[in-house]
C-alpha cells in the first residue's frame, strides 16, 4: 500500500488485513511505532514517508528523495522516451532501479534547454514548488541572436498577450547582462514562454539555461549530465 496521507488505523488495518478494533487493541498494547515513537492515537495522520512498525517489524519504510540535476541540451524531461536520452537515464547508479522508478520531474525543461532540473518522489513538495499560488521564481540565462535594449525590459514587465491561450503573461523581470545576453525571472511557465516573448521582437533565442528554482540554485560544480542528492530539511521555498 502506497499512501500520500492517511489515518494510522486505516493504514494498519489495510496493510495487515485486520479490522480496526484489533488496531485499537494493538495501540493500547503499545505495539505500534511511528517514526520511532509509540503510537497511541488511531487518528494520527501519516504519510508515505512515515516509518511504521508493528512488534518491531517494519511495515513501511519509504525514503523521501530530492535530486538536483544539471540537464544538458539534447536530453528530455521524461521518464521514458523512444528517441532521446531522458533525465532518468542520466541518474545511472546514483539510485536503485526502484528509487528511480518512484521519481517524477519538478519543472520540466524542453529538449534544447539546459540547467537545473529537480526530481523527487514527494508529491506534496513538488506541488508546493509548481503551484501558481506559491509564485516560486525561476531564473534563466538567455542568449539571443540579435542585440537587446531597454525596450525589452518594459515589454517583459508589462506582460504579453498570447492569443492561442487567450492569456496575458504575468510580469517578467529582465536584467540585461550585455547586448546579447539577459537574465529572465518569471513565476509561471507557459509553453515556450521565454522564446515566444523574445519572438515578439523577432529575436531568436540561441541558448536557454535555467539557473534556479526558488531557493534551489544549480550547483556551479555540477557538470552537465550529473546529479546530486539534496537534503532539504531546512530549505525554505520562496
């Protein structure tokens, strides 16, 4: 049984194939532990990462995984693909096959975009990062074919109307680094949004690289195609 969030008595009942009255007795006998502590409340909320044991026998022991990857150009953000190497393929021996199979991608990048990709098996964490309500900022380094100027800054800040979706983009911050390169900061991720916004100026994007998502900044020592496991216990999403 895999759970996102449930009551302890229901989980024990279904996992051990016993009725809930028996679960209450087990709790009264102090035979159930959650995260190392004796459980006493049938209503105790648990999730799929709670360590649960009965009579010191492990019933559930799932590890929360958080991965930072430096995605190179030419790799797709997918779990499987018939034509291209995927971000899961790049993990190699970093995780077991079972752990790799449990992952999903947080904030995809297209085939020709490089940079920070996060992977996890914690759906609540990924939903917090990707929910529009969270307004998590994403930073990109953009290289253009033609020179850019101050006119771009105002146009990005005002937002642009996309007729196909019938929406206006939220304000986007554009910082000019030099005439062919800029930093773009946005809080949403419309389809090819950055390329389409520069397309309004008939200025093709020649390279696009994501450097951060919220507080998660791509490690500069992490080479393209490489990954590292994150400890996010004290990480604040902004």
